[in-house]
C-alpha cells in the first residue's frame, strides 16, 4: 500500500467518514480479510441488513351527515397496513374521536361507492364512506 494512504489514515483517524473511505481503499489495495467480509455481505444478499418494512395502503375516507362534524371534516386520506378491514379503519377514527363510537351500530359503510360489510378488506386507492341513517322522503 502506498505510504500516502498511511499518512492520510493517521491524519484523519478521528473522522469516521474519512476512516471508512480508508477502509474501502484498503479492501481494494490488496488486503484480503476485509475483502472476504465484503464478499460475505454480498453473498448474503443486497440489502440483507435492512429490516423488513410492513407494506401500507392509502385510502380515502368520507364522512356524511352528522359524522362530518364529529370527525372534524368531510374527507381524509389515511395510511393503513395492508390487509386492514373497514372495521379496523373505523376503530382508528374512534381512537382519535371517541364520540364516533356511539354511531357505530347505526352506520353503513361503503367501499368504492358500493355497500360493504365491515369485514371487507381494504386495498390501496379505495374510497370508504361512512353513512349515518337517513330519514325523510
């Protein structure tokens, strides 16, 4: 290894960014132990040290009637974990606005403008509406 590299290492040993560059330089300058470690990491797979990420979905939620006032607005976009159901979505809103819980027994839910069961799974891009009972003629 050239003498210049060793001088560089001593000079910037306390700087982690530069010392990591030095280690990379050593790997490619002929020192085999760090090369083997690098090869082992490559064999383990690209991004093998990255933790797994739970996929999420984004849905649009609409509130009608009295629910608009209780929920604090007519529409909202929400991020949920993949595989969530309408019931879980509503539970998220109840956690933020406990007043909504008293309307649950009389509400009807719709998914993409069609009535849906509370156990219906959600997909990214869905439009969910919570509809209170309507009276009148």
